[in-house]
């Protein structure tokens, strides 16, 4: 849309009225004039020429306004999205390299198994007492051994991060829940296998760590299992693994 100042609009309005009177006098017909206003709409507003025709827009993307920048998520191909992989990354905790860091938006807090806690060279005297309790899928409740704050580095960004230490095993060395996701101002995408995070006024993309999946005993499960939803399946038997 072209915006005009008030004086320009006033001159154009008077000029249009004068031309209308002249046209009315010459032809004896109603007023007719050009409209000096241009409306510009993006391609998304272009209607198909027929009911059967669809408009093909090149480069279908989803734009996410992350002020002060714009992040674009491209639509992945079928072979890129038909997976059930969790989002793992690897980076540093207090300067020590740690792999199998699970980013889980379904978890509220950040969890560190006690085995990993000991590998980092920490002792019970480093723990802060807490009343945090963890409930698993079966409803079993486990008390936390304590809490600890460490310097967690993901990409080029370091953030003081609080972990609750539990004496239990998991398929991860660290679990980052919504507490870290929101505090770190980042957007994880399991489907795209990446993490988008702010670093000052810039946006940084951290790609998932696939080396853990390749080296783990669960590699067959991750590589052979595909999305079940999205298509109908028979009632006799539900085949999950693509063996």
C-alpha cells in the first residue's frame, strides 16, 4: 500500500472533483475517475483460477518471528521426518565434554543421574538438599538426592543450569526439561533434529547428535522404526519395526 501525506490527498481530491465535473458536463454521465491507491498483497492471497487448480508456491516454509530476527523452518522430505528419534546433543558441563544430553519438552525439570554426577567428579558434599520428588510412568515416586548448579554450554552459549540428581538409570546422561528450554530462550525441533537458540541478538542453530544413535545398541530401533500415525493400518497385526 502506498501512503500519501494529507496535502497530497487534498490536492488529488480537488483535482478529481474538477475532472468529474468536466466529464459530467461533456458526456452527461455519472462521475468517473482513477483511484490513486495501490494495494499490494503477498502471493498467499492469490486465489486459484479454478476449483481444481492449486497454486504452487515454491519453497514452502514456516516463518517464526523471533524478534529481532526471523527463523525459517523448511518442510522436511518424507525420509527426513519419518523417524521417531529423540533430540540428543553433546557439549560441555563445567568444561567437561558430555554426550547423550536429551532435550525433552515433556519434562519440567532438568535431571542428572547419580552415575553421571559421580563421573563429573562431584561428591555428596557438593549437593544442596531439596524436597523435589520424581514420579515415573508407573506412579513410583523417588526423592532427589539433591540439587546442583553447573555451567552448561550448548553451542556458543553458557548458562548456569540447575540439575536435580536422582539415583536411577536412564537412556541419557543429562535431561534438559522446560526449565532449561525456557530459561535458555530456545526452540527445540525433534522433527528437524535441531535446536534454535538466541545468543544475544543473533540466532544459533544446534544440530542434534546422531553419533550416539549410530553407536548405541538401540540403533536398529531408531533406524528401522518409522512413524505409525498418518496412515491407516490393518486390525490383524500392527507392524512397528521395518525389519
